[in-house]
C-alpha cells in the first residue's frame, strides 16, 4: 500500500519547540554539514543518541553535547523525538559520506523497526511499561513513525539504505495501517474514531495519565485520518474507516463556545462568533466531552476540575477543521469507491 507523503504540521505542536528547532538543520544546504558549525551540531546530535539508537524528547540535541553517561539517555518516539535526528543524519551522510552518520542512522532505524509489535502498533518508547507500552497515537507518535518509514522506503534521500530494509519499511507501514483499522472504536455497531492509546494486545482503548481516560480523541484522531487520506490507493476498508471518522467529527463539533482566558483563568464562554472546536476527549458511548483532574475523576464540565489542570492541558482542539477541510478535497477523488 503506497502513501503520498504529507508532512503533518500539527504533530509539531506549539508545545514541542525542540522538534521545530531541529528543522533548522534539515533546511541547511549540503555545504553546511562540512562547515565547523555543521560538524559541531552533528557531533552534538550523535552524543544524545541512546545505547539502543534513539533520542530523548524535549531537547534540541543539536545545541550542545550530552554531558552524562550514554546509558542514562532515555530514548523515545514521543513528542517527535528521534525522527528529525534521523532525517538530519541522513542528510549529513549524503553531504559528507561520513560512515559514522550512516551507522548511527541505521542503528536508529533498526530500533524503530524492532520496536513495532507483531500487530503493527508502536509503543511510546521501546522496552517500556505502564501506559507507555501500549499502541501510542498520542502526540502523533505512531503516525509520525509511519510517515518516517515511508520516507525511507520512497525518498531518494535514503538510497544509502539497502533495498531489503527499504522494502521492509513498506511492509511495516502496511502493517501499521492494519493496526490503525483494528484500533478504530466501534459504538453501537458504528465505527467512530480513535483513543490516544490502545491496548497492545487487544486494541481496546486505554487511558494514560490520571486525567487521560479511555475515550475517543478529538485531537489524536485527526492525525490518523490525515495519514489514511494520504494513501494513494486506499482499500475499501480504509475508505470505510475515513468516512466513519469524518461522520464522527461532524457529529462531535462544538459551536457557539470558546475556551479562553478570563482574569487569568481559562473558561468556556458562550460566543456567537467563536470558531468551531472539538473536545480533546469524548466519553465512549455517550459521546459527551469529558475532563479530569489529577484525582482521576471524570467531569462533564471543564470548570469542575482544578485550576492547574484546567489551565495546563489542551482540553479543546481545532484539528477537526483540518479534517473536514481535507475531506472536501479528498472525497471527489474517491467518489466512485465511496458510492460502491
């Protein structure tokens, strides 16, 4: 199953500035990688690579060297960690032909492929426990990995990777699509959307932190839909999945309210001019927006949770706008299959 590469901007969210910072290196011309500045930046990136081949999150790894021991580095796929480091190393190797860059890239890619479960899902980090071990869509984790391995399979930038591994990346991508379809939540015999995490064994929606309950996610589901819509030749199962998820987004939109700061506190305010938004989490079954503080108790009104969580988490999102906008462009191209 082939995919047309679409770089999903929302994955590099405003809270993840370090991932955005690394794009500066991705935009450098080839000659920069042979400059003193470029050589130093890549040395810094290499120093942050963990013993299993991946990188920590929330760090601009190009700025300075890791000062601790290698075995203290906690590599992850969360918050776009690892993927841009690998993209930079691929570009650096093509520009310089330094074998250490290629070796480090291949080690990271190998870790990504080895971390995939047999059912096609990826955890938040390898060899993890607790909620991190489950299939992770949160913060675009699995979607980001799938985009990356498709790049490796298709882009000439990665021609230094042997053909067998590049073919394997295609197979792993297809396996990931099957996992996505298996995870889609069914309510009253109707497909809806996805949770931020799904059980690694049975695909059921699962919670994460105390305020992140098993639910239908108005945030993470958008990235999954974008990925499915980017498939060049979607199967009937994929088309069915997309149609159902778009219907869910249409059904679940919230109009006439805005979530904004008033006197230092974020409140849900009635407003005729407010842009359409969606809740981050919807209760499975009732489809009511749900909220929770650190005590883990579900509330149906965001004002009922404590000030710190109310103001420190993205309880409402606008990613549904992108879903519906892309749907309007995608639907005409697949009208024949949709009717069938």
